[in-house]
């Protein structure tokens, strides 16, 4: 069965023209992320339980100013 994927811009993406846009899709029970500038490339898909630790690790490594 094909799932209708709805991508949304991540709140962690850069502002302005959206040049640093990361998109997120809820694919219950998984979460996918992709680079909006490279749609033909693969996305990363995680079990939902692993997504929050992944994002927390990114925030620790690349804090917002």
C-alpha cells in the first residue's frame, strides 16, 4: 500500500529564503527527514522513538544562536 507523504518544513531550518530547509514527514510509526534542495536524493527514516534522541543530539552539536 502506498502512503500519502506530507512533508513540512522543520522549525529548525534557517529563515529567510529557506536555503537551509530540512523537511520532516510523519510516517507513523517512523519519521523521515530530507533536504528540500535535493528531493531526488534519499531521505533518512527513523523509528519514531529514535527521532527525538537524534534531534537532541543535533541540537547539542549545532546550537541555535
